[in-house]
C-alpha cells in the first residue's frame, strides 16, 4: 500500500459513541499496517478511555499535522479539538452540549484536507438526531461536507469493500428516504448524475481505466415488462442510454436479486442501486465488518466506517475496528492514486 506524504486525519465523531474505542484499537493493533494518521479529539478523553479499555496506547498531543509523522510509530497523535468538549463525554450518553466540538473536528479536518496538511480525512460516526437537536441543519456527514466544499461541489455515497472476491462497490441513487418516497423521487437526471460521478471516481480514485457500471432495477424482475411498474422503461433505461452516449459503460436495468453473486460481481466495477437498502444489504451481508463509506465528488478524499455510533458498545472494548482500519487504508490508497494522476 502506498503511503501519502501527509498523514490521514480522523475526526472524533460523537464522543459518547464507539469512535474512541475503535480508534484506540486501530492504532494499538494495526498501526504497523496503516499509513500515519492523527485524530482530532480531546487527548485527556482518549487517554482515560485507553486506560479503561486496558489498551497499551500512549497519547501524544500534537500542535500541527506534520508532528504526527514524528510520533505515529510510538504514540497515537491527537490534535486537540477546537472548540473543546463542553462536558466530559459519557459512554453511551450523547449530549447536545458537545455537538459544537463534534462539528469543530469536522470543520478542522476539512480545512486540513483542503489545504494539503492532511492527505485524506476519515470521519468517525456522529449521532445525527443529537446533532440536529443542537441545531445542526444537515441530514448527515455527506451533505455537510458538500456544503463545506463550496457551491459547486457534488457528493454521492459509495459503499465499498476490498475483502470480497471480485470486489463490491455500490452507489445508492436515493439514500435516507422511506421506500415510497425513494420510488417517487427517483429521476433519470439523478441516475445520470450518480453514474457520471461514479465513473469519474472509479478512474481517478480506484485506477480503473474503463469502468463498468451495472444499473439495478427498482422493481422485482426489473418490472417484468411493466407488470410490476414502469420505472425501468420510463426512468432507468433512459438514464442508461444517456450514460452510454457519454462513453460510460453502463448496462441494465437488471434485477437486483441477481446482481451480487460472485459471477455477477465480476462483470461490473460498481453497481448503481435505486434505494438505500438495495445497496447496503448485499454489502453488509458479504462484508459486515469491513465495508467502507466513500464520498465521491468532493475536492478532497473522505471515507468513513460503515456503521453508526453503537452507543450500547461504547467503552466496553467489544466494538471491532475492522471498518475503521479499512477506511483509513482506503483513504490513503485513494489519496495516493490522486497524486499519481
């Protein structure tokens, strides 16, 4: 794995969740296989958590991202979060009073990634409802990162796994909507936009010279000639035709229940899915612990573990760090590919 010149920055996430647990485990158990990274967090909080979890992890407070390269082999580098936590974090009990610090960590990470002091950013999970209760105006990370990136930025969500035979990358065209709303909001233009951004990212970020996009149907049996709905012919097929006219190798619409077995995955570099669970169920079934959320279309590299805050596991030492480790590796690999191109 290529190592970028600048370190990867990892955000704190909600301090009441498992972000700290998996971060400490990632450094303690996997640092020899990972590129240098640092976290934006409260050094005292992480030090106390390491003692609680009985992890042999020394915490080194740093003044700048470059300092992480000097300390990473012997200590977890921590850039103190600004603004600081208002209240001491309590495992499993998120508090709106600490939302400013959570947002501050994200803001700082974006700035460092944008100016090149960090090669990429990895975001630990946030608790969306607590954030919104505190006045956060965005549905989640992806929308907020697009906002911070400027008026012309675009962003779509890809879920990827490096552990599955023949690879697995899925892109949901609609995301956090009720199924009825997802179907009614699906448009040809949205599919085209996702297809274009995905194809560009597969070239730039994953080194695939001529990417192949399988496009899932919305309805069972791809609508079976209109018996189960006409979205395939009315919305999805025109989008595929438009993508092909732009020299993108898109094909479908294909029944979703046959898109994810081993042989089918060998025929596509990514699958465009029409709604959230159509994309996430196969990924989590095939690689529950190692999936990575990648935001495509941003001017910087951003990945995230493919799970939430898991409040019930915070501070127990049970939470696995596989997805965070995979997210850090993937972020570094994408950053290195962008430098090469």
